[in-house]
């Protein structure tokens, strides 16, 4: 069974460094599907397609991967994809994501979208968590994930600091 990985930035600002980009590129080597909720997909896919069209952009390599790896957008409102290399998935979240996980292939990755991520977590669909945390940017006390009904028991596998002050926390279940 393919794993569903969640990679998410938990910060208020937009601090990012080349080490974080390098990690993201490496993390995509084991992925053949990028999954989004509708809201995230509407911003993420066009943004990275634009980055991928400019070889002079500092994030070109990452943008190129985001454009080349097939995307899937979970939405019960969109019926047809308006983006290249992207399919729309609708229906019962747990059933559809489990069907996707049961297909042959590499792992699947989800980028942010706290509402969509919360739904995936609530349905026990996320296998690995990659969280970039920058405590210097936190401060309003708002939960990243909608309040969860159950405690989430995770095992910390690795912690990687980055030059800009962010930290990647890698957890498994």
C-alpha cells in the first residue's frame, strides 16, 4: 500500500531557505502523486506552474517537479480539471483516498491546507507527517489543524533544523 505523506509549513510568515527546498526536492523522489484540497490546489498548481516556466527562478527545480508529478485535487464542487496534468477526485473522502493509496505506484504527498489536512487526519489517512515549524513566526495561538476529536499518537523519527530558524519534525504513526 502506498503511503500518504503530509508536508506542511506551520508558521505565520513566509521564511524559507535552500535547505528546505532541497528537502522538498528529495522528498518528492519517492512520490508519484501530489494531492490537494480544492482551495490549496487553486493556488498551488498555477503558482508552481509559473515557477516551472522560468528557469531563472530560484525555486525552478522544485516548481518543475511540482508540474511534472501528476496532481489530484479532491473536490466535490469541481467537475473538470482546469490544470494540466491534474485530475479531480470527488466522493467519500476516506473511500477515495484509500482507493488511491491501494493503487500501484510510489507514495502520495499532500501539501498543507489545514482544513483538508485536518479531514485526512480525522479519517486516519495520513501515514507520515513532515512539518516545517518556525516558532519565531508563531504567536497568535491559532491551531493549525481544526480541533481534532481524538489524541494523535505520533513517534518523532527525526528533527532537522534549517538556517532560517525553521525546524522540520518528521513523525510516523
